[in-house]
């Protein structure tokens, strides 16, 4: 099962250029909106072998899910995700719910023969991620595929950094320096939300944003973290409860009770990579003034790259093989049509934003499915990141270095 015949052609699909990919999405908050715009725009800016059709949106509250479907462009709605995976007119299930439901939905969808795109982190625990990976591997043998949404891989400057490393322009990698800095809960009065509840989210800054820099650094370097020594901290232990459907900027109800924060506010760790590089990682929601600063610097024997998402159309590159007189970090404006993904968009210098990486993710997923190849990052990649997250937590609890099983 991969394609559905196009309804307007009135006959069975005759090849990869004529089919549709019927998408169902579950969840319609911040990530749901980001994924919706990706499904809307992917086939309009990129030449795709299958046309994504936004068939059905899932959400628990009928009124809210209908309003979201109208706003975001979905044809129909369902209030029970189980009905979604039973539908014959759904080829792919896009999971944009909190982490506590990822495993159950993904495993059931794969068993029902639906491809799956699952938001990061893959799961709330290593055990769940292992189960999901087993389900994905079994499904792959039936031609049904699963992908985890480490979206920032598809930012053009990040893709260019990976390309430079793969071409050997950095030589042997020695240092990995990675930070993911936000400040949306630095104010102790910022409301309690599901992202601060361990049962819902699995962990705090560590899993929500630390997972991104773990994935990004491993992706760019092509290497894997071998061991970690970590420290987690929760600065604000109780917060006023938010309105029921609060997102990142939720509001506090009048006279709200206090709720207990059960996750980390900040996570820092040292890492050793299998290839010999050493790494320093920091993920926090308390870096006042930093809104979404994903900063990655990688130093190799022949050069370095540096990236900051708050200036996301730029990649800094230092080529140590150039003469000392003229060598220096250069700012590459990653907006040329020859840069990864950029050719489908605007003329040089016009720049892309946060949402474009989600579109690129949808494009790569559709292309992989049409070609019958495994889309990446796979659930196995998501599991490996989950193992690093688990090791950082154990390390922080036990004050010991922890190895990451292969
Ligand atoms: C919240 O911290 C969040 O929305 C993350 O969950 C996303 O993965 C990241 O893209 C932006 O910040």
C-alpha cells in the first residue's frame, strides 16, 4: 500500500506521477499547524511524484478539531484516532500529539498498513522507542514506512553543513559544541503545560529541544555519541495551572492552582563520539533573551562550521587550508538555488523560515514513499536519540558517565 488512485483521474494509478498520498494528521496545536502548512505547500513548490491530500484531521474535541480543520485546510475530522487508522482513504498518519500517545498510535497505524510520520522525540522512554522501532522494522518488510520528525535536518544551512562534512572539507572532527536555547518559561509565573509534565512529555528541555541537537550533531557529523555525563536541573518546581488547551504561550486562569513541574528546565552534558570527537551540549528554556537559538559549531582538522537558527539562512564556514593571510570564517548566505532545497523557493537573498523545514520534511518523505525507500530519520534513528536522552537522565541521577548501547 502506497498510493491511492487520483479521484479526478477516475482510474487506477498508472505510475508514480499520477497518484495521491492521503494524509491524516492527529493533533492540531503548534506542531499540527506547522505540519499542516507543510502538507499544503509541499506539492505546490516542489515537483512531487505523489500529491499529498489533507484527508482527515484528528482531535479529541469535536468543536475544536472542526475549527482547526477549517483553519488549517483539512477535508474531514475524526475525534477518535482509532477510526482514522481504520479508514481506507488514509495512506499516511502524521502524529503531532504529546509524547505519551506516540507509541500506541504509531504501532497501531503501522499494523493497519499506514505509513507514519511521528513528531520528536520518538517516545517518552527507551522501552517505548524500542517497541516502535520493532513495529517499524516489521512494517518495512510489508512496504509500510515510518519516519521521525527531526525537522531541523531539513534547514538548508544544516543540510549544507552536513554536505561539507561529508565532502571532507572539515577533515577529522574534533569538537562538537551544541546549544538549544529558549526562554519561554524563564518567568516563574509562566503557566504549567503538558510540556512540563513528565507523564505527558517524557522529559523537559532534554527531550523537547535537547533531542534536536543530539540528532543534528550526529546527522551533520555522521558520527554517533558513545557516552555522556549529564546534569539536569528544575529551577521552578511549581507553576500556576494554565487554561486547558495552553500551548507555548498559554494563559493562566484567574486564581489558578499551582501544579508541580515534573521535568527538567535545563539539561547540560558532555559527550564522547565514537569517532573520537568530544562534545558539549546545553538545552534550556531559561536562557533569557534567546528564543529559538540552536547553535552548533563543529571544528575539524581542516575547518569548521557554525550555525545559529536565529540567523537560519547563514552558515559560517572556516577553511583551514586557505592561506593564513586571507583565511577566516565566511558567512555563506544559504539562499542560492544550488543550495539544498532552496531552488524550489525564492530568488537568492530572499531567505526561508522555520516553516520551510517542515515542507522539506514532507517533500523528502513523499519522495521516499514514492520510490519505496526507507525515509530518514528512521524510528531506529529516533530510538538511538532516545537512548542518549535516557543515558543523560541516568547520568544526572547517578553522577556517573553512561555509555550508549549500539
Ligand atoms: C517547544 O520547545 C518547541 O516547539 C519544540 O517542541 C519544537 O520541536 C521546536 O521546533 C520549537 O520549540
